[in-house]
């Protein structure tokens, strides 16, 4: 059930090098693409229905067409800040196939007529950083980057920039702030980055996987791309599957696959365990119960119809040995830590959610705290510059409504319904939930 | 007073012209200073501000915004254990607790011999190989107690 298109050659070590990439068909499509008119490529991407692979699922071709129709310099920014808990697919792509990303970026840069691109990579990804940096040098030496690429008259420079450990820099305007050398605080939209982005110049921000897809769309055409996936979520996608499974890992599948098939693909649950819940799209996505998971299809619209989201494609599978109150406390402490602090509902709200959930999980919860979580969370939605506040609120609401019995039990009995009076040795309560 | 090494200084000077705006050099400069000094304090910020001709306040706000800049001394081996969802579910927090106990040190503190410091860290993108930790720049994945003991014993 895996459909290996992007990942076809990932098991070959040579694929990481320029020579190995070329041996397996790499840097062929760039030759064709650079001879095409930019608007032809944009049309192909529009026709393919490609949707952003970073989390929001916004149509890529449409994003590109928001650029002003003039000769103003514009930037292409590759979002390699992969930070959504549960997600580790871009890391794989950069470690195994850096040239696939570079080829996709040069083709995309030609489409949007950008002479300069940056790959913004999260600071912790030291190894992929080195791999991509080396690949960029190789690509310059081979004439796939720089002046007059392949004699087509197209100039393009590429550089890589390291973040320094801030989840919010994965938000495109936060990333732009960070690349500008500022705190990674998101900016008000509009203006959208395509109109005013990096240094107030038009900027297109696309995820690693999105940019890699562009090469295949130019290569085979939109119809072949659409052979996989659904009408509104075409193509294949890499899913990072983790949690209580026998064979967690990155799997490339056609969008629209059933969640239960995906769980089977990842080796199924551990012996003797029962499915309790699934987080289908990274920590921001509302959790699904086991019953809902039976019916879930993994594409943008099917999951949206179930009140959750595909997000970055990070599937976290939770079995009956886990305590949902404990997991929510982990998620809330994360968002509290990562809120950039500029909008009050998020700065205060993530703090309150963290504090209230922590209170319950350390045995000091009150009955009214369960409703308080929901009230606070609902007041955090749709009121801030970026989506982090909503991203914290959504899991909170879904956990307390769908697994209310576990929260009520914890408040009443001062211990976990699943794990009992469990304490982590060597860490105080405050440290566990810090 | 902290001062960048000669090589560090020329690195920072180069970074100042590498990007469209010189402020973009602040993060790379902080990384370099941290490599040389271990952590970022007021001395480091003052020095970078002079060298880069960028206000101290600006460098300070960047240094304090980003988690990867250490605002206090760390051990020679800075061990960061992921305690986010998949790693927490797989026992990451228990491993961190055992490391603190075995090394007789508190969270975010440095052992007496200066060899280790242990911190919690948010998701590092190794969820399929949980639990995991990062020691300085290197990832260690699919951990269990035995593996952690071996890794820490092998570190100088």
C-alpha cells in the first residue's frame, strides 16, 4: 500500500550525492522546466491540485499566483523548520535526498521568477543541515545553481539558514521574522508574504515536501500526479507514523488511505493492546477516538469533515496503556513553552491551559477545572495573529470532551484511571510538567 | 571579558555580508559565540554588539527568544532528552529522571566535574525512533536504559 514516488530511491545511499541522484534520473526535469515559460509551470501545478504539505494544505499554485505581476525581486523560502510534534518526514527527505529538494526549488524558483532562495532549517537538525549545505555546493559546482543555469539565462542563488529552536518559526511569517534576524514573531496578515514577505519583498514560503513534488508534476504532468489521492487531495504524501506501534516510521501513501490500513502498514498495535486514540495530523490536530479512527480517511477534506485535520501528516497512535490526561499535559506544556508571547489570548491562554491541566495531573484538580479548560480554550480561538493559539486550544477541547471520563476520574480519585498512582522517578511533578 | 577567537571574528564579519540584511547575521554569530564560550551571557552580547555594530538590546532579545541559546552554563556534554508526545509515551521522561539520579544532579544543572548537564527538550523530529535524546549536536534514538548508560559511559 506504500506508493513510493518521492521516496522511490531513498533506500540507496548514493542518492544523497549529486552523482547518485543523477544516476537515478535526477536533474533531468530541471532541463525541461527551465525551457518552459514560468506561467506554464504555474498552470501545471494549479492543474495538479497540489496542496501544501506543511500543515495548512493551501493550494500551491494559487499561493504562487498571489505574487504581484511585476518585476520586483521576490524570494522563495523553503520551510524546513519541521517542528510539529510527531513530524519527521522533512528530516528524512533532506537526509536522504537533498538534491531532490534543490531540483524542486530551482524549478519552483523559475516558476515564480525568484533569483534567490533560502532553506530555513530548524537549528536542531545539524546533520540534515550539513547534508543540504554540501548538496548546495555540489549543485553550484555542477551548474544547477548560480548564473545562467544550464545556459538558459536563468540565474538563481540558494542559501541555507539555521533557526535556533522555536516552534513558531514554522509559521511562515514567524519564519520570515526569524530570517530577518528578529525574534520569530508572526506578522499580521494581510499583507500576505506573497505580497510583502522577507524584507517586505514578495516571498513564497513552501514546505520541503511541497517543493519536491513540483519536479514530479513537471515530469509526468498533472494527470499522472492525480492518479494517486482524491479529487481534492491529489498525490501521495509522506506520513510520519509514531506512537504505540510495532513498526513506526515514514510511509509514503496515496492521500485518502484509511487510517486503519495505515496503522496496519506500520506493523499494527503491540500484542495485547487495544487502540484508544489517534492524533491524525500532529499535536495541533484534534484527537480521534478509536471508534472515529475506524472510519477515518487520510486526506485534507475527510479529516476536516470529522472535525480534525491532516496537518503535517504526523500520525500518533495511542493505545490503552496511555493516560490521556498525562498526554494532554505534555501537549499543553509544549504550547505554553512555544507561544511567542505577542498576543494576549495565546500568551495567557496557553499558560492557563498548562497550569490547569498540570493541576489535575498532579492530583490537585477541581471538578470545575474540566469545564474551565474548555472555556479558556474556546476563548483562544480565532483571536490572534497566527494559528498557534488555535493549535493549543483544539487538542485541549478534543481531549476533555472525548476522554472526559479520564479527566473526571483523575479529579475525583487523584490518580490516573489507566496508570494509577504513577510517578516518574527522579523528576518532581513540577519538572515533569514544566 | 569574552572575545571571539580570530577565526570566530572573521566568521562573523563574513556572515554580516552574507545576507540581504546584516541583522540576519545575529543568529549565526550567537551560534559561533556559544561554540566558543559554551553559553550566552551579557559579556558575549556586549562583545557581539560591538563587533557587529548592532544594538545590544537587539542581540539580547534574539538570544533570549530562541531556546537553543543557553542562558546558563551547560556541561561538556549537554544532554537534551525529548519529553514530547511520542517520546513521553515511550518512556523519555523516565530515562531523563534516571539520568539525573545516577549523575546526582538536578534538571538544567551541571555535574560537579563539568561533564554533563541534562535538560528536557521539545520534539526534535525523531518520533518514529522514540525515545530519543540529543547530546550536543548528535541524535541518539530508540533508547532504553541500557543504551543510555552505555552512551553516557562512552562520552568523554
